[in-house]
């Protein structure tokens, strides 16, 4: 056993609020199944600087970072990798040789989930949204040889993002005129509690072969239900969520995570919540 596995693996989630996060459940299940000593704690953070210093001082192996700290945390870290810099957001902190490094696994989570159902090379992919998740999606899709198009409600944001990544831009109001291989929703439209909303009129969906949502709560959004009715293949954000967590686990431990078990606990918990409408 190497030195790094002699001490317990301490991990944390940094966010606010964090009550509904599935990361503690998912990572705790992975640690348990691999019989690793350690724990994944949920920190409801009000002072971000102090939380980051605690990681350093108390020898945490790493952390997940979620809303609203994905951008702000960058200022408190020692190093940022290229992905974090290009995406402009950190969802993962790794504590290695005394330094806190920031990276982003959202793009990898999305790619791994998509790769299970489609090739991406040369595919025309409409990405809805211009926030942090859309940025992660564009980074990953371009790295994989996809041909993304940015579609956003607010023109200024969308056009700026499209120019930065060298893609075409269209306003959301024109979605009905667009066609492509894949449509990816990277907006929060349709997430609980606003589950009756979809970012795209149903009539526009049949022009796509595959429709993917980054939202995982609910697992099947209105967008995905309407896409199925239109004959499209669909992919829930749950797969992306599990894969971004699995990528974090690899970075923190150097071990292959039990992805099937992680998916199982996340799915069970989402089904439980959907049954209770929480
Ligand atoms: P964000 O930075 O706040 O970006 C929001 C984007 O959505 C903006 O482009 C905004 O358009 C658009 N938008 C918001 N409300 C809209 C509406 N009513 N109609 C049309 N467009 C609207 O959000 P984010 O951090 O990227 O997160 C987006 C979603 O991704 C969240 O639901 C989050 O939970 C999910 N997510 C999932 C995973 C996963 O692992 N599955 C990982 C990360 C994030 P404007 O520019 O016009 O305001």
C-alpha cells in the first residue's frame, strides 16, 4: 500500500445550499464499496476562504465545488489546470503535495455519458445556454471533434460565448429553424420545482436525433419526454452527474470508481424523491 492510502481519505463538498446534493451519497457509496478508510463530508459554506483553508490545514484529499462557488473558488487555489481556466469554473479541488489544484470534470462527465450513446466527431450539436455548464459542454464537444452551435435566450451572453469558442450563435427564439444531430439543454429550465417547463417548443425536437439534458432532477424532464414523443433518443443529466463524480474520484484516489454502484445509489435516491415529490 502506498503512503497516500495509509491515512483516511477526507473529502468534502463545498456549496450553499447543499441539502439536496447527491454527491455525499454517491462518493460515500464509492468509498464504502472499495473499502477505503475515509469520508466525504457536506459543508454548507458561508465563508469560502475559510473552507478552502480548512481543506489545506486538515489534509483533505480534495473537494467537490458546487453552486454558488464554482467561479469564486478559483481565487483561493494554488493552481488551475487548462480545463478550469478555459471553462472558467472549478468543480473539483485536488490537494496534492501541499498544493490545492482546481480542475473541472463537468465536461468529462458529459462526454463520457454522450459517448455511451453516440459518436461526437463531426456531429452538429446545438447547445442551449451560455452559463458555466454550457461552457463545459463546448469545451468537451470541441475537444472531441464535435461541431457545436450556441443557442441562448440573451443574445449578448450567447454571442460572446460563441465567439470565444469559435462557434455560430442563434437566439433561442430561432430554435424552430435549426436542425442538428444532437440537442443539449445546458439551462436550468425544467428542473424541480419548475418541472412543467421546457426550453424548446416540442415541434422543434423532431429535427434532432438525440436530445440530452444536463438536468437530473427530475430524471426525465419535460424536454426529454417530448423528445421521446418526437422519436428522438434521450439522455438524462443523471449519467453526466455520475460520470463527473466518477472523474473526481479518479483524480482524488487514483483508483477506478465503482461507477455502476454510484449510478445505482443516485438513481434510487432520485426515484425516492420523485415518488415523494421533494
Ligand atoms: P447558469 O450559469 O446560471 O446558466 C444559466 C443559462 O440558462 C443561461 O444561459 C440562461 O440564459 C439560461 N436560462 C436560464 N433561465 C432560462 C429561461 N427561463 N429560458 C431560457 N434560458 C434560460 O447555470 P449553470 O450553472 O450552467 O447550470 C445549468 C444547469 O446545469 C443547472 O440545472 C445545473 O443543475 C445543471 N448541471 C448539471 C450537471 C450534471 O452533472 N448533470 C453539472 C453541472 C450543472 P440567459 O443568458 O438568457 O440568462
